C-alpha cells in the first residue's frame, strides 16, 4: 500500500509518500509545498492545488492520510488553514484518491504508542520507523510522514480497517 501523508497548511504543506508492506515502512519521496507570505491567498491555494495534483499524478497513491485540524487560539489562522486543507481534499477527490483523516492524538499513538507524546518523540520515531539518517525538514514534512505511518498502522489489518471505517462513518 502506498500512502501519501499530508500536513495541511497554507504557508507550508508537508507531504510524505510511504510504502507499507508486511508491517514495514519504506519512504518513497517527501517534501513540502511552500508559498511566499507576500503572495495573495487565492494564488497560494492555487499553487498548493497544482503542486499537490502533480504529486498525486506522479505518485498514484492508494490512499491519502490527512491530519484533522485542531486549533485553540487563532481563528484567522484556523480559517486559512481550513481553506488550504479543503484544496488538498479537492485535489484528492479529483484524482480519485481515498482520503483518511486522523487526529493528532491518533498520529502520536500510532507512531510512538503514546497519545501524549511530545513532538520531538514523534519526529524521532518517524525517523526510526523509516530508517532515515535524520529527521526530515521542515517539521511539516516529518509530520506528513508520521501521518502516512499512522494510516499504515491503522489501515494495515482487517481489524484496524474496520476501526478506521467506523471512525469515518462507513466511508472507508
């Protein structure tokens, strides 16, 4: 199974393509889509859509795993990130790639075994699980790889698939 993990944003969209077979992960490609702060917002989300569509065309993943949004403070940032996330979902829909959503708690649990793990712990476990020399930069890229790993962990067995299916209201 090839999974494209996405850490949504509008300044930086982290992405990571991971192959999951026989309980093992192999990184295929990863990176970040970046947009400059002085670019008009509509141009930023257009750039995200176009670049992500190109990644989807070349990678042909079996699934896309996207982090669910969770914001406590800044509503303006939350709205902009939500709009950029919508563009990510639209790109997957247009390329007919099924999308699975995971909370930060689910990602932390799947990668480290502990839902309250700190970010450095998640990043180090991601590096280890993918057998990388160092943690990918920017952090959004490492986060996207962790999200892809989460889907592999959650979607890798019939029992896990049924749990994911139940969480998504039977849409998996």
